[in-house]
């Protein structure tokens, strides 16, 4: 499909939690920036009036702490219409067809569980609405490699892969894109971004909150499926892929998939699972659940740039802070008879992605307040230079509306990341308990033995 601006946005599941938390706020911000230029049709099973939908939008936006500009909100509210119906009924798609009559390039955004994807796409296809449409779907894209392939096969019966936009909200984050720019737009950094200078790579996604009221959703999923196979593998790709020869979406995705193909299947012997104390008492969680709320693993990349450099990944809930970062740990310099060098930390480059974005460089220098060489920290929050950037869902919704597929995952990439993680699903080690507010089970420290320690995360003042 050629890139062109959509002339209508149809949101299935608009009365759900994702719309409440993310979508309405993102649409409002797009409206405020002058980037929204089409009607919005909401579709859901709830018997709502348009007034109820507009009120939900208002409550959702103000609930984020956003100061509402009434003129902007009124413009947004004027775009809304609503279709009520059961997604399994052909009647609802006939009503959708009437609501978008005359539109040539619709975007259908499916904010619904994956088991309904096939039902909705078939209904749209049978109603003659998919010929020039884009279909946006939310993760998860299967629960293993086989189910991811089966889901794609079902959707491909009705739409082409080029029409399918798979959302992984990490691909909308400013920091993730900045990793690629840092690497390839700076001649001083690109040559050192390899095994010749880097000893290890650490990726941390820490959350200080727990599962709370999401037990029914989280317990069948766990940390590996929830964030590692998608979010954090996208960060691995941004950090490790080769430079794309061109900037078009196909070439960039080819570079990402090429990197995934070089990653060895993960080894269960280098995988630590944890579960925070109190998790099993949460509503919706099985009393004997072995679902991991913490996952730490080691990956190896078999290519010229990264051979011998371990990639350590950790994520967990109820950890001390909320922070996502990429950390390059450089090789130590030779001592060369300088005793002051013996106990120095290795140089490190940190890219912080969440909750704010920034860069930190740890280097060694002889400071005036010390007789010895000491670590100094050079750091910057991106907002200090360029101001506040767009939120991930702003970026992704706008990309879908204008037909930019760069920030959406492709099926071969989805299958490769499941291939990498499949051994951990097939032979998971036992879960270790850990206390809330700690950095997970002690066994995770053994994972990095011989490669320093878990560094960070960097918490900017």
C-alpha cells in the first residue's frame, strides 16, 4: 500500500481500559498539535450515547493531569460518532460501513483482545471494508511462536501483511529512536559500538508497582511474555542492529530482523525467574501460581560486531524504582603501572527511556577535590534541549494515520523473537521469591558473575 493520509479512524473497543488510559489522551494531544484531520468512529458492545463517549474522553484526558483546552477538546469531540454492537454480528459491520460511507482509506484500530482480531477483520472483510484499509492491532501477538504464526495466518486470509500495523508502544518512545540516531549519526560513537570496546550490554526495565488489579490478565502471561519478547527485544535491535542502507521502512525492518536472526536461542541455564512476595494473594492469581513477575536472562549474538559480548536483560515488578534504560559497559583500560586505576568503574554509556528520556556518560577524570582518579557523570535530560516530546501512542497513532510503517513490527520479526525465547517457555526454571522493594532474587546476581555486576539504574536528580 502506498503511504497516504487516512480519511477516517475507526476504534474497536473504544469504551475499554486502553482507550481510557492512553487513546483519548493521545488523540487530544494530536488535535492540539494540528495533526488530526479525520472523523473518529468508536465501536463497542456497550450501549452508550455519544454524550457518554464524549464524557469518557473528557474524564480520560483530565485524569492524566492534562490541563484541558476547551477549544481543542470541542474540536476533538466534534469528530466522534459511535456504533454499538456485538463484534460477532454482521449487523455491526453494516452499521460501520454506513458510518464511514464515502471514505476511501480507513484505519481500523483494534483495542480488543487478540482472540477477537480474526472475528473483527473477517467481519470488516465480508462487509467490503478492507480493500484499502490499515488494521492496527495491540500486543500480544500470540503466546509463543506457533500461536503467533497461527494468528498471522488467520489475519492474512483477509488482509495483506502490508496492511497490518502491530503496535508495540516501545517503538513510539523518543529514547528508542534516539539510540539509533546516537549510533549512526555520530562518527565518534559508531566505531566504539562493538565487541572491540564494549564488554557487556545491560537492559533494565524496572517497575516499582505490582500487578495490583490486573491479576486475571497477568497470571497467564508473566514478565517474559509481557515485556521481554516484545518491548525489550526491540531495544536489543535498536542497540545491536547494523546500519540500514536507507531510511525506508522495509530496509529498517530488514536490519532489525537480520539482527534477530543472529541472536542465539536463549538458554534456560542463563535465565532467572522471580515472584514477589504477596503476588499469589492478588485477585485473579492462582494460589499456587508459578508465574514470574521478575525475569533476568543472558543473550548472545553471533555476528562480527557482537560475538562474545553478553546482553543481560532484567525486568520486574515491585522493584525499588520505575526506570527503563540501555547501558553499555565498556572494557576496562590497562593499568600500565597506575595504581589509582585499579578499582575504577568501567566507562558506561546510558540511554534512559522511561519515565523520562536522557543520556548519561560515566568517565574517569582526575578531579580537583581528590588525589585519585574518580568517576564523573555527564548527563542530560532530552527535555532540557528539545522540550517535551510526544507520547508513544501519539507517535504510533499518527504513524498509522499517515501510513508510516517504520514503527510497527513485521511478522518475520515477531516470529524471530519468539524463536529466541521459546526455550525459556519450554523449560522454565523454578521461580525464586523476592521481597517487594528489592532488586529481585539473589540468583540474578549470579547471572552476571564474571562480567562485573548489575549497574544502575541511573536515577536522574
